[in-house]
């Protein structure tokens, strides 16, 4: 397996997202959101976020949503590049914001980072900015993905004991029900970012074990790839088989050391909606 470095010298890359032929991510500690064109290597800063950007998602009309981590705001980037507040999650989110998933109707599910001493709730933001608390007492609602059925939502709980992926059923009004464990990890693992492929396989970044795992739709581990310090994932590329991985190589290295990077490797199952070539 070949792993390529496509961007380096970053502070703390997270929020991996593939959209409109580009790879988007937040350099959290630097306060910037960037977009990479893999075809020519062009890297552009598309937003500066004082509250430190985390998860990203796109509304159906193409406008970008940014989780502003430390001030509990969901920021919207308009088509002209201006930034406005889409929703204020203060009161629901008591911990820094993490990942974002936006569904086809424009509902945004926003996770928060709990820790060993406190839990984190999962918020759902309506297209008009109304905020609902849809899942409480999660031990860090990190990565978020939704299956091909459109009603199975899975989140990574990296701080639970043992660490796990937790699934919910999305009700017609966007609320979550039928909470259940999809997969569990060894205590040494810390599942962070998630991605999902065309077979409903869930790809998981385990930062403490330096690997990306792929769980099949039954919850069994189907693949493992060694990757140093993975935090966030996105499937993309022309055929959907490029896996982009945001990394910070070791816990001892601080953001100011600028050792964060975006790596790329090839996988066998493409992203949903993109047919693999060959």
C-alpha cells in the first residue's frame, strides 16, 4: 500500500470532507478552512474562523457549514465568501464542537468533544437554524456518518469504555431513536473521524493505534491500514477510491510544531455515488 503526503506543515488538520471535486478540511489550531484541488495541488484558504474551525458540511445549495469549535457556533459560508452565523448551539453543546454531517434536506448533525470527566450531546440543526438536542450523554460525539438507507446514523464515541461506534435510527422529524452499539474497540483504540463507502463500510481513524480500520455493514473488521496519527477521513477523487486522512503524527507533537499533514491512500471500495473505474 502506498501512502502519499498531499499537504504538510499543518497545525492540526480535522474536518475532512470531499465536495465538488476538491478536498476540504479545517486546520483547527491555525483557525483556517482550506480546499485542495488534487488535480494540480492548488491549496486555497476559504475561511478564517476565530472560534477555531472543526467539522465541515455542505448544504444542498452548496454553501459550506463550519463548526466553530470553541464558541459553539455553526458558521455558514455564503456563495460570495462571507461568513454568517447559521446556528448558535450554546446550551446544547457544552463541550467544543467536533464533526458535522449534513443530510440531503439540509439538516446538520453536529457532535461535541467530551472527555473522561464529562459527556457530550449531539445536536441537530434545522435548515432555518433551529437547534435540537437529539442525543445526550455521549462520551465524545466525534465522527458522524449516515448509511445508504438515509436513516442509520453512526457516531464515534472515542472516550467510552470500551471505545465504540454507536448507531441510531433517524426519525422522520430528524430526531434520533433506537440507540445501539454498532462496534466496539480494544481499550487502546481511540476512534475519531469516520467515512462511509458504497457498501456501507465504515472507515474509522484510530489515532492512538496509528491505523485506519474498515468495518463492514455487519460491524466486523474487514480491513486495516497503518497510518500515523489519523484524526479525520474523507473518501473522494475521480473514482471515489482516494482516502484522504488528516493526521497529527504523535500526541507529544504540539500544534505549533506544524507536523500535521493530509495523507492519501487508495482503497478498494469507492465512496457512495461514485463508480470505481476499471
